[in-house]
C-alpha cells in the first residue's frame, strides 16, 4: 500500500489533545457543509439563560465532543476504505476538512506559530499511523512494531507541546497518558479492519466512546486558562446532557451510514447494525433518565421504527425498487409527525409537534442524500455524510434547551 494511500490513517490519535485550541470560534469547514436549517421554531421554545446549556463552557465541551468523535469515525471510515481496496481519497478529504478546522482552531487561540507547531507534530504523528497501517496491510510485523514505538515517542513530544500551550494546565505526562488508551483503541479498530473481523465497527465505537471524556478534560483546561472567554462550568448537568446528546445523535448518523454502506457493498451488515442498536439503546436510556422507563421505551420504539424505514430505503436503492424507496420516504414523513407528537407530549408543549417534524426534515433528507451517493458509488458520499452528521449537534442543543427548561431543578449550572 502506498504511503499516500493511508496518509490520514491516524489523524485521530493526536486529536485528543490538539483541540485544546478550540476554545475560541473555530474555522472548521463543517460549518460550511452543515445543512442550512432554520432552528428558530424549536429553539425559541427551548431557549435558556446563560446559566444553562448555552454557556461558553457548555458550548466548548459540546463542540469538542463533536469534533473529537467525528475524527474517530471519519478516520475509521477512511482506513476501512483503504484496507478494503477501495478509493480512500474522498473519505480522506472529508477527514481532512475536520482536520483543517482543528488546525485553524489551534492557530485562532495560540497564533499562527502555535498552529504551525501543531501542524508539524500532527503530520509527524500521521506518518507513524501510516507506517502501522501499511505494516498491517503488508503483514510486516517489524514495521508495525516500529510504528508503535514511534507513537510512544510522539506522545511525549505532543505532551510537551500541550503543556507549553496551556501553561502547565495539562502537564506533559498527563497528556502522554491520556493519549495511550486513545491510540491503543484506534490501533485495535484498525487491526480488526485489516483482519476483516466482524467486531471492527464495535471496536471503532469503543474508540469513539473515549472522545466525550477527553473533550470534558480538554474543555476544563481551556476554561481554566481563559476564564474570561468561557462562562459557566463544563461540569454543569446541562453541559453534560448537551455533550451526551451531541455524541449520541452524531454517532447515530455515522453508524447508520456505516451500516448502509456495508449492506450496499454486499457484505454482512448485521454486526454494524448491532452496534447501531447499541447507540439507539444509549439514546433510549438518556430519554428514560428524564421521562422514566415507559417514556424511554416509547422513544426507543419510535427511533427503531425510523431506522427500519432507512433500511427499507437502502434495500430499495440496492434492488432498484423505486416503489420501495418511495414508500420508505412516505413512511419517514409519517414518522416525523409521530415523533413530533411524542416530543410535544413529553415536553408538555416545550417542543411543538410541527416544529419537531420540521427539524427532522433535514436529518432525513441529508441521510437520504448520503445513501443515494453510497448506492451510486459517488465520491461525494463522505462529504454528504459529514453534512448529515453536522446537523446533529444543533439538534442536541435544541433538545437540551427544552429539557433544561422543563426540568430546571435537575440542571442547575
């Protein structure tokens, strides 16, 4: 495998710590690829004060959660494409959009010199992951062993950079230690991909699960370093809820797309679908924590039904059955209304039925677009997937606002 084939393989291993720079407004190109959506109808009903999920600290934690998790999934998708012998470049381009946004964010806080220093370290680290993946692809044990050793050295170098940037807020050794489980979990996912192990998606999710925790640690250090820029606390219950929903909803899109892609390539999609259902259960549990087991189950039943309609749509695309895809679209229109009714009742009118149904429209349409591109083997599929995923943090923000407004005693800042 050529070096360029997998040059973005390891973009995630450093992400856990470089995004300390995201404390200010990022230039992440995801903003440009996010669907244009009017959230005013829902947001107006879910608005909160600056002591809730809209504090600077809460926004920072949620933003880091989205960026970190997205890096894991886009990196895993890129390595999966490369190791499957497919054209990896479109996936790598989507990953690079996220990467560039993070690098710009570093510079926006620490200046151009800091951004360049980050970029140089980032590229060095990427090279080590390139070597590891190349070693796995070519069954070169010496190459993979050296790559692991090089990554150990990198952890120390990167720790020194972060310690300096945060003025000791994140000590060198703590940074190096934080990178260890992240690097190991991503290596484990790549190993599974290379071996065509059916647990590969499960292992990728495990790597992604590390990111919300890392985001919380990073956000805490940033808020401490720049208290004038970030109001509120990253540990506030409302901040935790927003981060949890951001991760779960964005993950839903990436796991759904991995599942549909696997099916459309004629491979066994059931292992991926099982991981997607784990995500659904996590969302159900989050809802149950507010509305009880019965409310959680009602949500879960509706959510699984909507996933089933996407399955029907994908099946229709795979078999060129226009009637099936048309019915799936109609079923999803009905689902939007049903889900809107559920949320209106649950929030006691905090989120009106029609506003919820309208909010779901871009989610459905953007995921349809990604599936269409997958079915047509269109190189835009990864960019379209990122667009679909980019809608989720906004939805998480609106939902969090409504829940905090409904249960103020549970979400004090």
